[in-house]
C-alpha cells in the first residue's frame, strides 16, 4: 500500500466517522456518497473529500464563511453547533466577569440562503441551553436589522447567519458584541481582535458533538415589530423640512436577497412613493438565478435593473446585496448619455457631502462636532469634504468592524459599497438607511435641475477630481497571495504612472493610528496612491488606485476626466508589471 492509498483510506474513515455523528441527514448522505466515489477511484471525489477535511474552518473577525457541505472545513450543522457552543461560553464568561450575576443576552438573525434558518434556530437553542436569554428573528431579514437589534434589545452578542454577496453555495456566521461583552466603542459592532481569538479558543475547547446541549424551548422568537421598529427608525432619518423634494422615480433590486420588502417600506415611509422593484430579482432565492455573482459590483449584476430603469424612465437605480448591508447606485450619466453604476467612492463622497449639508441646517448652539471616517483603501475626497466643513476625519483599516468603532463617528464608508449614515442606530454598514439618504440627495439635485453627476462635479471643482480604480486578482491557491506580496516587498516599485514613489508604507508594521495589517501603500510625487492587499474574505489580491487631477472650472472637467483615466491606466499598467502579471 502506498502512502497516498493510506491517506485516502484515512480520509474515508474520517468521512464515515463524521457522517455517523452528523445531525443533518442530507450532508451525512452526501459525505458517504463522496467517500464511496473516492474509494472507487474517482479523483474529483477524492479531491473534494480531501478539501472538506483539510483542517478546521477557522473562526476570525469575519466569523465563519465557506461553502456548504460536510466536513470540518465546510459550513454545516456540526461546525455551526460547535461555533455556537464556543460563542456561548465566551459570552457567559465575558458577561460574568463584567457584571457578575447578569444573564447574557443574544439575538440571532438569518438570511434566505440554504440552511440559514436551521443554523440560526440551532444557535438559539444552544444559547438557551447555556443559560443565555436568546432572541431569534421572526423571519429571514436583512443584516442591518440584526445589527440594530443588538443595540435596541441591549444584547451582549449577536449572530447573523449570512454569506452576504458570496456565491450561492456559500454560507457564513457573523458575530457582533454588545452591552457587557465589549468596550463602549464596540457595542453593536462586528468583532475585532482579540475577541476573535478568544472566541476561537472557546470553540476549540468545545467537547464532543454529543455533549453540546440544544434546548427544546426557552428562546424567544421576536415579534414582527423588530422589523417595523427598524423601518420606522430608518425612515425617520429623512429630513423633510430642509430637503423636502420627493419627486424621484427609483428602480430597486434586492438581488434575490432579503432586503426588498424592507427597503421599499422604508423608502415609502420616507416619502419616496415611486419605487419600482425589478420583478425577476424581487423575491429571496438562494440560487440567485439571474446573476453570476449576487454582488452589485460584479459585471452584469445590474443589467436587469438598468434595463428596467431605461424602460420606465427612472431617475436612479438602487441595488442592495442579498443581505442588504451594501448599496449600489446607478444613474444616467449626462456626459455619455448612458446609464452607469457609480463607484463606491463616488457614492461615499456624495453621502458625506449630504451629511455635511444636513448638519449645516440643523439648529445648534454648540460647536460642530463629529467625525467622518473611511477605510484606508477608500478615496481621500471625504477627508477634504470633512476638513472644509470643519469636521475631523479618520482613516481605518478595511472593514466596518474598524470604521464603526471610530469615537464620535457621524458618517463612515468604505469603497466596497458600504455606508454607515446612522451609527447611533446601526453600528455597521447599512444599505437601507444609506438608500434613504441617497434618494434624498438625488431628489434634491433633481429639484434643482441637476443630477448626482452634477453634484459630484461641484465637489471636484472645490476639492479636485478624485478618480479611482481597482484591480482584483482571483487565485486558486492562497499561497500565491503571499508570493505576490513577498515579490513586492523584495522588489518595491520605484514609480507608478511615471511619477516617483515618495512614500512607501508596509502596513504590516502598523502605526500610531493603524493596527498592523497585510498591505502595502505607495504615494507618488503627483499624489497618485496605490494600495495592495489580500482580501480578507475571498481568495483575491486587491489593488486600489487613486489619482487626483486639479480642476479650476467646469469647462476643464472633460479634459480632467480624460487625464485622470489616462493616469489610472498608466498606474494600472505599472501595478500589473510589478506583480509579474
């Protein structure tokens, strides 16, 4: 017998052992079939089996996220039960330490992906058995409602079962902390280090599966009012006194996710009555049949929405990803006469300027306070908007787990279509509350005879034309990401787009303002910026480019746009060369 035969035999034994304890008959049967095929010499089955048992799915700041299927390296009921038991142990210890004698409280939500409801129900049952006051969402609802509920229900923990905009075969387990389990700045936010490692340690310490107790009852299924309370709070963000315009025809797509009904209700309650859903994508569907990837950023994802917008003569398109924590915007660009989706940085700047405008008309005898923030890979335009209005600005690491923790946060965003416009209500990105303010600023522009693109141009005239682009390299082998990052560290580029690199920062070293993270930042003499980092949630290397073109008058804008595009293309070429592509 060869070593490979012995390894396969061990894999098959592991598969049978797993299947015998798996509480899910579907994954148990699938695993036994896979093992049988592998034993009969099916190389594809053997590879799938090996990957399913290639270590244990690791719990990190993003919680868990992986393909559904049997085995310790997949999302399934065994892995979720262990995660829930570990999280219950963490919450019990953290709350017991901070407030002895207090029962922990936790709320669990879920989207409409395969098995999300089962994972959520079993989590609530495990929490209840562990002595935690557990609350379960009444239906598949958007992630922002779960984030809202963590604070509204004064919970110590929250779990959202979702894989957001990942492919249909995936699911995930996102964790929030609150009340006694975390410091004030993180209450209601996603976890950061060291909480992830502490929870992971508790998960590792969970005993055999049969020792995990699931209560038959004892958790509370929340009433539908948790959703209507959220809807009322988000609709209440609209400032109808100072921004009364509501003449706006909106085409909305929830991208086969759970946000459609909530988003329409909130927009209607905020005064936007003319909202047209994309019928083919209106209802939750875990197969996401009309899109290759259920992510508004992916090419083709908005095709149906843009076609509907052209058909009905809409003013804007709003798109949420499947769990509705992100928002995309598209409009008819007067420069080209064609519909196009705005980049996340463009929407981030528009919302930032609108938040400033809203604050400016709010009566106050106090000095203007508040902090605007964005991730380090997002545009520098927001910092200029905030500074010009007299507000502080901070940059954070990528992810809302960092942005939402900025003390005194008024508004925060990241270029990946994530916006936080009401941090006191939802301490996370929220595509639905963002949609309210996007609609408000678009309607205000229309009432003045302008478009959102005109509003952007006005910002460029004051602060310079900021243009950004991205290069994403998807890899099959995660080791390639390390190889590419090492290549850049060993042979650092000396220039991008013909402009010499003046500042090089290895973000892995950390700084006074940023914790260490795997990333490289380059700033050139002409203020072009390049940031390269591995994705935290996908097998991708991501490169973020930004150039700034000064512009003195509206007449110069077309030439400045072309110059910016040329500069971006030149920088992009040099990034590819530096990576050896």
